[in-house]
């Protein structure tokens, strides 16, 4: 049996049921709005969004792997490329680009020029510290953790704060090998 | 217009290789060795209690995987025997056959392991295991009330799985 070629992000995106983009954007907006009301502190909202993203990410990875036929990546740079070209396309309908790969290939940036989460959004003065899309960084962190990579994901640029692009920095902290989970005397 | 319909389960189920119900049992483990699912269709002999049985199966796969990687003549770079590997690393076996049964095995890069034990004359089940992985995604992972890492108690998944495995060669 020949190995199945990985599917492109476009092919998968074309084949899944989609929801109305506006409904999606507004639903996400409603969640952020509710969190702001419930938690009051912007910092807390950032944390909560990240945690929610993490919980999504640890599930999303299996759907991603099942539908894309992607197998293990050779290095971290390829991982970032796959997230940018296949992952973002498959789940958000946009693609990102990978830049600023550092010398040892453990840190790089994902640049998003088009971000469907932020249509209609303007940050008011009261929410200046808010990372509106913080759910995305949590998703990436959670998904990568499930494929044995501990990462740190931070926003470097945010268009809602006046930058030109959205830039997410993904930093590989360590790779966690699989270990035999039982003790011998159990 | 359907907004929240289920997405297609790809690939579509591969055609059965032989007809007849000859699956014995199936295991699903996660990356931490937790047995998420154990289904039994035809297993006259039980020698161990369920927990020991799961542990034995997981241990078998774990050792066999590192053994097969160690024996790989095509790759220059390999770990030492017993040294932990990243899931999906190196070469990996997908089935073995004894004179009384065949064990098919699939591991996703996220560490989900699916094991299907069938009649020894069953054909290649790699596509079928992949399809079962897709079922797991659709019926278990996407269920918001399922807590990841806990045993699967999901009627819909079990029924669909039973149906699919019964039709399997």
C-alpha cells in the first residue's frame, strides 16, 4: 500500500461543511464580550481565552491529523509551515506565512494578514490590554502539546493595536518523548 | 441550508476484503497508556482481568515498536532499545500474524493507538483503522461533553463502530 499523500489545506477546506462566516465571527465576539463582563479584568480574559483555546487545541489535533493525512514533520520549521498552510486553511479558511525562523530552528513567527475573528472589532480604550484573538495561541499550544511539543505562543503584533499584521511567535521549549506509563510493580 | 451538519468522514469506508464477521476485539489507547476503549466481539478465552490485559497489550505494542525500530536496516539514526521515542518516530509496524489471529495496529502522531484483533486470514486493515480513527474524531473528540483522556462512553460511537467492524473482512 502506497502511503497516502498529505492533503492540501484547500482540498480539505473545500470538503467540509462550513458555517456562515459572520455567524462565526459574531459568536466568537459574543464569547469575548461575555468573558469581559464575567471576569472584568482584561488580563483574566486573556488567560481564559488562552485556556479555552488550549482545550480546543487538544481535540482539534486529532481532527487535523485524521483529515489531513499529515505524518510526522522532520523539524519544527516544517511543523510551522504545516500549521500555517494546512491548519489555518482547514479551520479558518485563511493561510498564514512563516517568517523569522531563528538559527536553531526552534522559534518562528506566523504572520496572518487576514483574520476572520476580528471583522467588526475595534478595541475601546477600556480594553487596551486585551489580546482579542488569544484563543488562537491557546489552540496552537494545545495542539502541539498533543504531538509531543511543549511550546510557548505569544502575540508580537496585533492589528487591533495598530500594527500592520497579526504575528504569533511560536517557540519550541522541549519535545516530550513517549514513556512507558506504568510502574513495574503496579 | 444545513449549517451544523456533520462533515464528511474521509476517507469513505474501504471495501471489506473478505465477507463475514471475524473481528475478535479492539483496543484504543491514548498517549498516556490509558485504555480509552475496549470492545469485544468474539473472545472465548480470558486469562487475565481486564486491567492486566490492557496493560499487557500496551506493553506489547510499546516493546514491539522499539524493537522493530531497532531492527530497521534502512535507517542510520536510531535510538537504543528501550529508550523512549516520540510518537510516530522512526519505523513502525502495522500488523503481525500468528497462526490463530492477526493484530493490526495504527498510531496517530498524537499518540492515539488503535488495535484490532481479527482472524489470521484478514487482509490489510490499515485503511480500516484510519477510518475508525475518523469515527473516533467525529463521534468522540467532537463531543463537547467528552473529557479527553477518559474512557469512551459514547453510544453512538459504539453502535457505528460495531456496525462497521461487523461488515469488515
